[in-house]
C-alpha cells in the first residue's frame, strides 16, 4: 500500500492510527467520490423520464460502467477479505 501511494510508513502512521482507520478513510473517500458525482448539479434530480434518460445515456456513451466494474463494489470485495471490522462502514455508504 505504501509503495502504491508513494509514501513512507511514518507518513501513514502520522495520519492514521492503524490499518483500520486508513481503510475507513479510503471507504469514506471512495463513497464521497462516487456519490458526489451522482449528486452533482448535472444529475441533481430524476423528476422526469428525460432526466433519467440523460443520466443513463451519459454512462452508456462514456463507457464508465464497463471500465473496471463498480468501484464501491470492488472496494468492498477487497476489504471484506482483510478481516477488518469495517462492514458497517461499507453498508452505510
């Protein structure tokens, strides 16, 4: 993880008390990234069928749903394997 982030262990321990707190921060960041996008002004409401069609067309045309799968689902499947007690964090996102 440190190598992928390009940081030292002391840098990680300065900001995160333990592995669980780091994982929780990753969950929060990823959830906010995904949800923030969907809550943006562009997709602010699905009050008409046209608004829903615009949202669906964006994803089909951009190819986003096919790139790497669901980013939150992928994150959850990897984190569950760690045995950390963060399942509640994953379900609340």
